[in-house]
C-alpha cells in the first residue's frame, strides 16, 4: 500500500443499530475499490471486518475493525464499529480516531434506537456525518419515510441528496437531488446518467425543497435570497453544502444496497468532497506536554515531532499483540525508537503495518493523521501515547463507558484458576469495558461488563481462544449483621479441666447498637476491683474482633456493635489469654442473639436516563424492586434523569430489563452508598439459605 499524505487521508467510522448493514457496507466499499477480490457475506462468515471466530459464529460484529481502501488518490480508513449496545466500548474506541461518520440505516427497519444513539455521539462531537440508507433492494424499504422521520427528529439539518426510483418493482437507480440528474445502476455498482423518470417527479419537489432549506439555513445571504424566491446557482449550492456538512450543520441522506454494491461510488465521492482530511477535522484530541505542562492538540501537523495515540489493542493467541494507533503529529517510521509517555518507557518499532481486518500489510511510514498498527510492543496499552523523550506529549485517554453489570465466575475445571486469570488478563487488555474484581469478603471473583451478553461472549472467547472455561452465575451480595437493642450482663464462661493446668475465663458484658454503622465495633471496660485482670482485656477484645468476621445470624460480617466488659472472674492458675478470648466469643454469640439481630443489605445510589415517555414504566419497575425515587431532573433531548436508591440485589440483570423497557434507549449507573435493614422476608430467606454456614461455625 502506498504512503499517503495527510490531505489524502479520510478516517470514517460506520455507526448504526445492530444488524443495520454496517459490515456489509464496509465489505461493499472494499470490493468496489478492489481492496478485496470477492464480496464476502456476514451470514457465511466471510467478511473482511468480522473475522473473529466469535463474530463468525454469532453473525454480528463484536469488536471494531479497520478496513483501509484506496480510491482516486485517497486512502480511506473505514472503521466498522459494532452496533449492539453491549459492545459500546469498541464503538467508542473507533470514534476516538474518526474524523467523520456514516450512520447506516436499514431501509426496511427504518430509524432505530441505535440510529438515534449514533446521532447523539456525532452531535456531541460535532463531527460531519452522512445517513446512508442501505438495503434499498428490499421490496419493503421505504426511503421517503426514513427521510421524513429523520427530518422530524433532527429538523432542517437533514438534506436528502438522493431519491430512489424503481423499474418493475426493482431498485434500479436514483436521482441526484443536488445536481438534479438521474443515474441508473449497472451490475457492477457503477451507474450511467439518464433522464429523470416521470414516476419519481412527484416526490422530487419536496425532497429538493429540503436541500434548498438546508442550504438557506447555512448562510444569511442565502436565507435572504431564498425568502425572496430567487434560485440558488449550482455553485452556491455545492459550496454551501461542503462548508455546512464539514461543520455538522447539514447532514446528507444517501442510499444504496450493500449486497449489490449500489451507492458505493456516490458515498466515496461524498467522502472526498464533504469529509475533512485529519488536519481539517472539527475535533482534535487534547493532551499535555509533560516537560512544559502546556496543553497541546493533535492537529496532525507533519512538521511537529512525532506523537501517536494507541486507540485499540488486539490480542491474537496465534499472531500476537498489535497496538492500533493514529498518528497525531509528525511521521511514524519503522525502526523508530519512541517514548511511551504514559508508561515512561522506550519502545522499539520493529515494523509498521496497515491492518485490513486480520490482514497485515507492512508499510515503512505512517503520515500524520493516518491509522496503522504496531506489533509486539511490550508495555504499551490502549490509551497510551507514543512520542519522543525530547517532546513528551501525552494525549488524554478516551472516556470509556463504565461496566455496571456483574456476574460471579469461577474456573470450570478445578486447578485451572491460574490459566483462567492469565487468559482473562489478555481479554481485559483488549476490551477496556470488561474488568474483574476479587470480592474477598464473599470469596468470589466478579466479572464486570456492559451487559449479560457481553460477559457471556467474553466467557465464550476464553474457551475458543485460550481453551479454558469459566462458569458464570449470580453473585453473592455483601450483607451485614447488627443488633437493634441493648442487652446487659451477658455471661460467657469457658472452663476446661484436663489434668494439669486447665482453662478458665469468665466475662460478663453489655452489648448495644452503635449509631455509626460504618464502624465494626467499639470496645470498652468498666471493671472494678480486679474481677478481670487488665492483662486479659486485649484477649477479650480479640474475641470480639474474631466474632465479627462471621456473625451468629447468617455468617455475614457484623457492624455497629458497642461491647463493654463489666464483670467476670478468673483463676490464678488456669486463666490465660486463650480462655478469656473464648469466653468473650461465647458472650458475644449469646448477647448478639438476645439483642434482636437484623440483616443489613447494601443500598446503591442509582441514576437512570430515559426518554420522557418511559418515565412511568421505569418508576413502576423501581417500586417493584424496592427502590425509592429520590428525584427527577429534566435534561436535554426530551429525557429525564431519575435518581433512586435501591438494594444491590435488585439490580442483578438490570441492564437487560432496562433495555427491554426502553427499547434500548435507557442508560444507568450506580454506586454503593450505605447499608440499611433488610425487610423480614429477605432476612428470613438469607438466614435459611446460610443455616449450614452457622452450623459449621458452631461446630
């Protein structure tokens, strides 16, 4: 592959709802530009971008992939991002290096949740984008309705560049509304110019007016001309469209068919005309010069010292590890020694590659703004910056979605725990929206992900790639035990005689609730007359400490206890520290059960963002889950932020339920805030479930 200058590069991400046709469109663009010799199919598992075994098995994209193509002097890096919400982290990585986006809409399914989410991302970043309506060869595709829906959602920004026409109910061509000319497709996806068919003229005026409205909105002089009823020249239209598309003020709508490669040529022309080169992007990544402390921008200036941002890591069990980078300034050359500012180590670049799916194409140089891959970097991870020691620039890492759902996992085969840990570590390096937590209190390992499917696929990858299996299950939740009333003079007496020195310890204690339940206990003594010698006080306290680890009610940790040693007795020969520790534990167990013990359950602070129309459903569901609504805040885009408090145990599987209730539009996050008393039915269930653990403690 040739080396391309910055102005010859376009970095374009494909976004949209899962199953809308992004991967097929990427395949069609690669085939149309002769980057590949044969058109693959998602159903057959033969596409360039969906090459992972898990993607082939499931028939949808799981990770973002890069498909570079060459067309008329341009290098276009197509970033095919997953549309399913569990893999949002992969889309975020692709978006972090894209300068423009194509939002793919299925002509049959129309505007879906993923379409709106893709729009929200582009709107936040203010990057130029195009809606591409694919599957237009489907007899149920409705382009005009999709345009109307987009217009209703996003207003006068929407500018339909194309209008399809049909012959014998087959999609055969389109009218270029900008140039007011008709094009009929040839079998190879190219087209020939023809007269505008009569059958399409009825819709053409309305669609043309949408274009003219969008053009008028872009400039005050053009607005005045529009209201005066004057015609725009073709030059005025073209110039206004280019400027406004780049500035995200006009959003073109185009159409075609990925499977037939119809529409690819027009899309490529749009990349050339309406999408910016990396140095003209609307959004530059920000960073800091670690030597001077000055803020810097990834402005793609080739004259500056080299810097590159690592936006993705691929861990291949057979080929090895590859770091995908975007060159932010300067030029990256094979053989360079670069400085990883984030890890503060030097790395030698043995070879540089361009990746097309899983295919590695070796190159000598990556110019500013280009995307490529580096093999076998030892310390470098996603989010790191490679630059020089003399000019140590570090770019801020991409903000990734935080995993909110979690499940318990364990090795399926006993003794393979280390293998599982090593394999999981490799998957975690590749996917930053997965994480593991060692929950020591409940003796369980937790896997966090965006959703249930996300974690299940991670488990499947472990088996497929690394030949280790894990079992996923519902996690145990960290309950606590405490008391609700004061009890006095509870005796604990340990007396044992077995020939020679025996054991003797005798304590009387008061137990009462502490107001501060964040503290496990407070211990004090009120001994008079030496009933218990001072040297045994630490042993008594140690007995209390050890008793708190597994409480007498359900073997959960105990909190909020005030224990006071008030009386007791000792034997001058048989008493020792162990005897008084045991006596203290006996007193604790007895006193705890007398003091009306209760279970405390963990409570989470929950924030949910949903469109207004789903607010009632969400609040009703929260009530069923024992949640308490704490407040509601209207936010931009016709959405509500619902604040609530809810028991941790009621959030298990919530990501799936929230998507079901909101059609995928709901988002949430939560964090632990405190413990509070669990309802009697929850307590009873937990006590019965853990009866065997209490028996084990007592024996």
